[in-house]
């Protein structure tokens, strides 16, 4: 059966390279989508305007040599991999659709005219191609409901970025084993590597573990997967009591998950650490404490860069006087709060905080202005990453240069982007794609240590 996918504008903004995701099938981009992309590419919001320009360039790269007739009928899309069947891309002139056919069209003059015109394209193609599978692909839930209510049989969310079927299966960075772990092991090879003890086991004992994952049992054993292949697993022996006695910049862990995060973030061979968890679990505090420790005590990095995405209004604030750090202050107040926690017991907390900011060379950045730069000898913290797409996170992580470490923080329960869910968040994608990389670590810090009220609100409100 021929498959025809009609793309909404938000799909191309969410993933500007979405055209290559439909394999051998036919992709149709309504003229209204091109008009919306053209309007969006000049917005002051640099995130969305940049993605609009990339999407336009991707379309132009496929169509630039084609004739008008070929563009309306379909031009082959270059295969992503050699040997794969190539699909085709067509532009549909939706302004030519008339209401005198049997298709049930929506009114194109209403407030939601653009959405209606895009739906009308799918309805038109469904009537003209009765034997084909015609599907509208959109990130907009209400648009999906309108399309189905108008008689469109096939409507889907864009799922290329969905790496899981259920968010409960997202990697946590640790696995709890009931009972005593060693009762499940028939044979083990134990080695000494300096002060460290390593255990080499059969992969069949721990079939689902990944590199840099912790395991712990009920008898007091804890280990870190240091190497894994098809046949063997190498575990670094860790003592839970010793984990709980770690200290970073005067901060000590309050639960085992925080202790594992402490250990993971401090590993010199891990270039990226992803910390997820609810509000109040200590993610930001741990990231900041290690950053100060690594810069001021270990002299490992030259600067600490703190960045997060800002809403479109931040672009307007950019016209006001002040440095980038001063303009970013309202969105990065959480880091000032955590600096107060780390230095609240000092004789002069304000002076200590200002001294640390200067000595550690702490810089506050907007993600909107990090593109195209390269950060060397830097410790980088990306806050509130749950609202970013996989494309946005990739463009940020590729900025990390030589001798740098990046820590990505996020809470999937607090997503503000209306087109992103926990399953399609770039943070979820990053966790699942990086968990097998030897120089990345993942930890879900679940215990809420902020206050008993914060714990109640997280669980009950």
C-alpha cells in the first residue's frame, strides 16, 4: 500500500531533518507550511527561527533542481543510508483546493485558517487516493482531534524522537537487586587494581545492565558497571557506607541515589553526566558543588558555565541595558539559591558567594546564544533540559570542546513546551542514546530532600 504523509509545520520545527524519517514513502508539505516557515524564520526567537531556516534549506536541497511539475508530483529524497529505498517529497498548492468535491473541508477563513488548510490537504489526498494510506503528522493534539473529527482516518504524532513506549522504562542509572546479589553468582574472577577491587562476571547474571550503571542489593553490596560486552560484565566494588561519606565543596549526600550521583559526576573519564529527578532532589546542588570543587580545588577546568533555555520574551529583554549575566539572572536564580545553600554557614555569605563567582569564573548563558561557539576547559551545566528537543540538545552538546565536562539537568514532570511530552523530550532521548557510551553517565535522583512540604507537593498535588 502506498503511504502518503502530510507534515504539519511543528514537525519540521521539532526536527528540521524530519524529511528523511519516512523512508520509502511519499512526503507532502502543504504550501501553507512553507508560508509559516517563511514567517517564523525571521522571528526574534532564535531557537525556533533557526530551526525554520534549517527546515527550509533541507527542503530546498531536495527540490532546487526540480521543475514545478516535478515538485507537485514528487522529487526523490536522498536515502539516509546506502541501499535504503528513497521516498519522495512534494509541495501541495493547497490554495487551489476547492469545496466542490466530496471531501469534507474545514473553513480556511477562520482564526485557525492555517491549521484548517493543512488538514484540508490531507482530506483532499484521502479522497483522491482511496487505496493509499494518507496520514497527517502533527505535534498539535488539538489539530489531531480536529482532523479526526473532520473525517481524516489516519492522524499521528511525530514519533521519530520517541525512544521508549513508556517513560517508566527510561534508564535510571542504577538497578536494585532484591536479596543478596552474590547468591545469584556461580563464578566470579576478582582482581585488584591499585586500591580498587574488580569483579568479572558472566553477562548472563546481569543481562540488561549498561556501562556506568550502578547495582546494589539488600545486603550492603554496591557496584558500578565499568565494562560490559556480550559475554562479560566488569564490576567496580563499592561500599555504600563509603559512598555516603563522600564530600563535595562541603556537601554530603543524604541518600544513596545522591551518593551514586556524587560518585558518577566526579569520574574524570566521564565527559557528560545526565541527572534527572523531581524538584528538590538535589540535582542542581550536586552539579554546582562538583563544579566548584573541580575548578577551585582540583584546578581541572577554567570556568563554570551555567545555561538554560529562555522563553521568547527573553529576546525582548535583550534590548535593555545590562550584561548577558544580568539579563539571565531571573532565569538562573536557582543557582544563586544553591550558592546560598553551600555558603549559608559562612561568616559573610554574600561576600563568599561573590568571591566564589569571581574565583570560579561562573558565567551565566542563554542557550539561544550558545550555538556556533566552542567551549574548552569548561565545566558546563545545562538546566531545565526537559523542555528541549533532541535536535536542540544535540546542537548544544556538540559545542563541548577539549577538556570539558557537561552536566545536563532536568525534571520530566515539569515540561512547559506544549509540543513535548516526557516520551518525546530531548532529555529522554539523550538518556537512552547515551547510556551505552563509555564516557557518559546517567542518574535519576529520586529522593526529595528540599523539605517535607516539597515532597508532599511532588507526590500528591
